């Protein structure tokens, strides 16, 4: 299947820095995508959605880059100060919304049930949720990796029923995020296979659900990770802010 490389800028950027990054990305993408197709997205801070749209209107190569959000409310509208609804993301033509990133779970107390509600809100307006699951170092060392990721995914399956085939699933071991430590290709593949099997029990379309890997994926390790049978792309944090590195990852996925 076509791979997905999604940048997660996190809380980084400015009008000037975004313009420089996106124009360099637009300049390099035609070459990076020359051998095979690859879906590319950038999940950027919500205040810059309008800037992205305006730049895309003047840079034709950005048509190959889908816009994504880093979060979405679990509610549809109303008195929820500070929240951004799925319908608002849709107004800016967001294609994706990350939900349940470990930083949201860890620093903002997001529960499995809330993450499932966020996925539901996104799906209801036709936005693809990129549902993140992953174990902490303590959980891995305790041998509970499978149990943790299955519990996290089960909540999303339970709330979304047959729509589950419309999600993108991201396996992001928490200990690998921003640390420079990557899961080995074998470790990542083993968890992806567990998740694929869990999806297969819920939908006959499990084979077409993209399961992407995140956690210190970079220009040097992308090709080997992406060569694993159940790794269908990457969710890229730090390396998505360095255009040359991000383009190398896209090239590896489009090989
Ligand atoms: P990283 O972040 O690539 O910097 O490890 C990945 C993520 O948090 O999505």
C-alpha cells in the first residue's frame, strides 16, 4: 500500500519559520516523490492552518502535502473553552488529526475513552484520525507492551465500530519519542503485527489500515523500518522540522 509520512511539528514554528520550511519542502518534494507515490502530511499548530492554505495556493508542489492537526476536541461544539472542534479543522481542509499522542496522554491526562471520542469526532466529519498508541519504558520492561497497546486500541475500536478501517494507527513507543532511541525494526514489526491482528478481529479491511511507526524515525533509520511488512509509514517529530531529513524519509517511503 502507499505509505504515509506525516510530520508532527508539535509546538514549534512561527510565520517566518513555517514559510521557510514549507517552501523548502515544496522545492524538494517533486524529486523525493519521483520514483513512487507516498502520502505526505504535516500536522501543524492550529493557528497556522490559514497560513498553510495561503502558501499552498501559491506553491503548486504543496498540493502533495496534506494538512493535519495535532489534536481535536472530543466534543462537537459549545462551552468547551480552548478546544478546537473537528468541524473547525474541516473548515481549513484538514485531512488528518493526530489523537492520543503520548504527550497529550501524559501531560494533559487524556484517557483511552477521551482518545476514542476524539477519533469519533474526526471520523464524523471525514477527517482521518491518526490514533497513537504506545508503551512507556516501565511498561516495556515489565513485559506489558502488548497488553498496553491492545487496551489503547480496544477503546478506539469499541467506540468506532466498523469505521475503524478508516483510521490511521500510529505505534509510538513512548521511550523512543524525542530520545534518539528507536525501536529496532524487529521490535516495531512485532507490535505492528499484534495491532494488525487486533484490527483484523474488528474489520475485514484490516489489511488496508495504515499502521505507521513513530519515535526517533530519521533519515538514517527510515528505510529499514519502512521495509518491515506491517510498517506502512512514519510519524515524524524532530526530523520533520529539518527539511532535508524529512525529504530523505519521504524518499525512503517512496522507494
Ligand atoms: P520524534 O517524535 O520523531 O521526535 O521522536 C515522534 C512523535 O512524537 O510523533
